[in-house]
């Protein structure tokens, strides 16, 4: 018997510089300590059947990460959540656990990584001077195209990233630019928050080049009838 679950968790700011591989190892240790009946792959090198929906780049933290797991038996979602939180480490909290059940007569529910269409971010960019920033941003928002160099597996190409910015709002306070945005994310179309923030910095003046850009992912979404639905609701 294999039972699928979708688990939402956080990756705190204090561990934003650990790699995806180290995060996976940490999650595996938490699962092991929690004693939930995880399914293992078959073969000479069995490993836990778990996967991260959309791995974070190093330096980004999150309140909305997701992983798919398979268990060998049906376990109440509240028990899974409490067991994981009782055995977790600092900076990783488990927020939601959803049992994935295929509906009769419908297509099989996809893995979370195949369902993602967008991600919501909060980005904070520091500036040495913000006197002209509002004017510069208004001019930037009015442009039809945001052309920049985008790296892909096939190399570097110039691309217009503006269509991948689905929603954006911002405030300026204490020499900081606070951006709330929804960006395309996933296998169909993807714009990294890092490339987006670099574009904003490159097209405005007086950003603090020595300061680290604070990027937090807040949620991952699936798209249903032109609405962005949080993944834990989208896959229910």
C-alpha cells in the first residue's frame, strides 16, 4: 500500500545558505526521527520516496516550501504534522499536511513539481538614496518590455521577463524598497526571484551594492481558471 501526502514547511532565514542537498538530508533525518512509515525505493540503494516541489536557490528562505512523500500506510494528517514538528530542527516548521487522493474517473493527481505555475515573494532591496526611486520605478513599470540576459541550460539569451511578472506592488521606507510579487515558477515558465531583483537593481540608481538582497518565498501556486491557488488547496 502506498499513500501520497503533500507537506508544506518553512526554511528559516538562518538556514538560507544551506544547499538543497543538505536540506534534503536534514528532512530525511527529521522523517526518520518522527517514525512515520515512509516508503523506500527498491534496489541496491534504497532511499526515501520524497521530493521537493521547487528547490530554493541558496540564499533564499521560505514560508511556503512543499514536499511529496509516500507512506506505506494511511496515517492521519494531524499525526504526521505533530510527529514531524516534535522531531524537527530549528528553522524548519511543518505547516500543512494534505493526503493526496486520486478521484475516480479523473486524471491522476500530479506531483507537486508538475502542478506549480507561480510563486509569491517578499523582496527587500537596500538603497543609499531613495529620493528618485519612486519616479524611476514608475518609469520602469510603464515599459512594455523588460529585456535582460537570462541563463538557461542552453546558454545565455536575451529575454523579456515582464510577462513572467504576474503581480507586483511595492513600498519605499527607510532607504529600503519592499516588493511583493508573484512570478512565474515551475517547468512551464520560470523567472527566478534573484534575476528579477537584479533587474530592478540594475534599472534603478543608488542601490546598495554591498548589501545582501533579502528574498523570502511565501507561497507556491497552481493555476485554476485564471486564479492562483496555494498548492495545498490546488492538489486536494
